């Protein structure tokens, strides 16, 4: 159980809206203290604001998990005593309760107020990012982690090296041990960090695993970030084959694949590295069964959508782009207009 927010060892300041955590390490991982602070803040109805120097980098687990609330921010301190948002470069100020954007005005109108240290200083590396969710039947024989093995193996060349409740990862990879840990915590949800295999023959990778008991079964969500050799990403059809493999073996709920950018070691510095862009989307049978495959593959801008998974409960892979073109978000928006009403209808059954 997490500590009460007032007694969480990782929290430096608590206000009515946020919990502030200050860290000055070169790499900020999802440590036990930071994980406790995040959970304690959520239970207390607060968002978390993480304050670091500009020399710090975040791991994928931290960057993908902490900044989801309306007031959540990565607050970066600069040598000049100013603060800026490590995710978007906007200058920040402390208003007595939390850090927020510093209003910039010019000729009576608002302007962007980006800190100069947020500008690109060196070429980033491509990072292929997955968010894949499947559903299992809640049976005694259920084994958690096998889906993660398939996804890691397809994208990196090997299954995960280990898992843990925080970073750094401490436990060797074992679906049996992982399943036992999740079962002991049920019906409470379980969030874990995953580490890819070291070695030059494998692509550097990190991920997270989220297990939740639902009315329909047990949902397993894997996020995965894979550092690429350069700026290019795998072909969208190859990525589709990896998602198809998941859909063939599990009940796919959804999959989102994007091209993003970061450091060679898979971390993220507080600087502009370009916009993450969609590569493809997998929609599970919940979205398809409210209509028909023939109808659901018709999306403006997508000409090669195909059915994947078992024929009796097909999912659909929607190839969108190469992971580098911001205009592909327009195609993604058109796809969401197609899928969201379908999923809403499916949820009413």
C-alpha cells in the first residue's frame, strides 16, 4: 500500500492541487519512492509535478506514466533561475500552489514563450513506441507476460530480460513469477516495468506492463519503446504483421504504434526532438462487431486496412504512415471518428 501523501518519502511539497517531487539525478527512473509518490498523489486527488535540473533525463517508464493529469508537469530548472516544461519547452512560473505556464504578451497579444535551452542541440534517435492491450479470460491457468514476450521478440529480437515493481529492474524474466505476483495482488491492478535484453544483437528497449481485472476478464496492457539504429522506422506492413501475431493469439482490444524520438539509451532529455507521429492502429473485435469488416476498413486516407486475427472474431489493422509525418494525425483523427462511435455502440451491448 502507498504511504499517505503527507508521509510519502519522495514528496517534497504538497498543495491543494499538486504534489511536487524534486530530483537531481542524471537519469530519473521510476524508483520505489517516485512510484509511491505518484500513487499517493493519485489517491489524494493531486497531480504530480517533477522538478529536475536541465541535465537530467527521464526513463520511458517515468515519461509515459507521470504526466497524464491536467496539472502534471516536468519542471526543468535552468542555470538562469528560470523554469521551463521539459515536454514542450514553455517557460513556467510558481504561483504559490503549482507550476504553470508563464504568460507571454507582445503588442497586447499572447505569444509562445519557449525557453531557448529547449532547442535541438544534437540529432535524436528514432524510438518505435507500442501500446497494446489484450483481454484474457479470468481462469486459473492464465499466464501473464506471454503477450509481452511476443511483442518484445518481434520488435527487438528477444523477449524481455526482466521485470520489477520499480526501476531499476531487479527480477529475471519469468512469466510464472510475474503471474504469481499479479494474482497475489488481485483484484487490485498491478503496474510493472520491463527491461529488454542487453547486447548489440538486440535493439535497446524498455516497457511497462499494466494488469487490471475488469467485468469482462483480465486486461493486459504493454507499452514498449524500442530505440532504432537511426531516424527510420520499420515498414508499416511489417509492424502490422507483429500486431497480427498478437491478434492471432490473444483477444486484441487495441494497439497504437508511433514513431517518436529520444536518446540512444532510450531516455528523454528536456529538449525538442520532433513530434511523435502515428504508424498504425489496431482495432479489436469490439469495434468491428458493431458493423462489418467491409464497412470498418473504409476510412478516408487509409487504403490498405485489413482484417487480422481469427476469422470468427476479426480485428483490423489500419496502416497510417511512416512515423515521421505530422500530417498523418489528420488521418488518425478521421479513423477515430470511425472507431469511437463503433466502440460506444459495442459497449452498450
